[in-house]
C-alpha cells in the first residue's frame, strides 16, 4: 500500500550504486526508512526534497522491509539555516535526537509539529536559540516516557525538589534524598528556574527567556546526559556543538559567495 506523507528528512545514506537510504520522520506514520532510487544522480528530481532536515511531502510505496520514495516536493528547504554553521549543527543534532530516540513506525505528530517549529525558528533567527534545543530535548523526553521529575523528588516522590539532578533517578531530588545519592549533578537557582520554565514553555515563549551562559551550560549537560542515559544512545552532534563553541573555533554565517 502506498502512502502520502508529510515528513522531515532525518538522514540520508549511500545505498547500493546510485541509490540512497533515507530515514524520515513522517507526521502520521512516525519514523520510516525508505530507498530513493537514483538519488545520487544529478538528474534526480528527488534530490531537493530528500536533503537532511528538509520539510517535504512524499509519496512512498511500502515494501516488505523498506519503503520506496516515488515522488516528492520540498515544502521548506530552510536555506538560511543552511548558511549558518552553528544552526546547521543544531539542526543536525535535532535530527540525531529523533532518529536515535524514536522507534520505527511509532507516530508522534505533536513532536513532529514541535520539531518543525524549532526548525522554522532556527531558519529565522539562526544560531541565537540554543534554549530551543533544551526545550526540544524536554519534549522528546516527555514523548518517549522519560519526562524528568521536576515538581516532586524523583526518588521519594514526596519531597520538595532541590537543586540536585539525578540522571539515573530521572529528575530533581529533595535535599534528604540528594544527601544519600551518588553522582548527582548540581544546578544553581537560575538553572533550576530555567528548567521549570522550559518545561511549561512553547517555542515562541522559549525565545523570550533570558539565561546566563552558565545556566545554559548546566542545562545542556543535565538534559543531554538524561537523554543519553534513558535512551541508551550517544549523540555525536552534542559534542560537535560543544566544539563549535570552544574558544577559537569561530561560528556564525559563512562568508557570502561572490
Ligand atoms: Zn526525596
């Protein structure tokens, strides 16, 4: 049976001679893998709509194991985002989160809409929004059943959460449980407040949040480790984003072509 799908392209890999294997996040069908025949040929009409993080509408023929993309149209190629190195790395990290975080054929239409919104914000504002990544990490955690405990202690379930985050317990601990726990990550008041604010935010309100570099770095560490632990995956673009921000690495828009 064939299906039409609104998708965000998560990745594209070489597959047989001129073909490619694409992993798609389809709004209604969830994560799907499909073959695109002849995609590596310059003449392929599918090339624009199957680039990573492109938002596209596709026609897919179901196969026994893999689908086959037969037609496609790009809805948004996010050209400005692709001009910015850091924004491109952020988008690649988002694709990695979804590809590694979701099971195949398990639909998450709200998460799809959220991902699309984050990409649209990255397209407009480029690299100015690392908090959008933190917000999406929280959304992915919630959709996969690992929403961190922030309102009550992640261990005893009753104590008022303090500033210690336990990755293995999956959230903030009260002071009594934190005293007995090993390997907790210490937050400060600002990063705790930011974590709570992100938990109840929408993408447009995330962009209005202000946070120090220290608070942002703390949340990046806590949420990245939370997802890696519970999803049991490693995210290589987390490391790349960090190295892009290292002193001397440089960032920002590529020089315009002549
Ligand atoms: Zn407790």
